[in-house]
């Protein structure tokens, strides 16, 4: 068990734990496919694939990530998470997609 020697160290550890997973800001491309996601620091996300584009919002949720986007007038919610430069998103039907970071945050 880590025992901080200074109160400031304890405060830093609490703050670090509260931050949870890192933000997905930047551009991501689906592995082996053409879909590109761009996450912005203000919680917006843009999604483009083969000339079709949509927008939505993202939030950190329960140690992971939640993305809501509009497809043909319907809001669809994806859940997932980050591990390094790999993003995993799970669709409502259980289909899982993986993305690699192709551009860091601006």
C-alpha cells in the first residue's frame, strides 16, 4: 500500500484517481476500415465514413466512455474505453469496433 509522506502527495493521488480514464480527444480511425472519429475537448464528436458524416457528444462514464450520435434521426449510444492509443466502442447490438489514434489532440 502506498503511504504518502506529505499531505500534498495524498491530495494528488486522490485527484489522479478521480480523473479516471484519459480523454479520447484527437482523431481515431477504425482498424482495417474507413470510419474516422474526431473527439473534441468540449464533448463533441464527429463521425465520418465513406462520405457520410454525423455528429454527437461524448462523456466519461463509469471508468470508460459513452458516445451518443445521431443516425437517421435516432440517437444511438455506444460505450467503451481507452487503452493507450487504442479505442474500443461497443454498439447497442454488442458489435465491438476498435480504433487507433491517428492524430493527437489539438
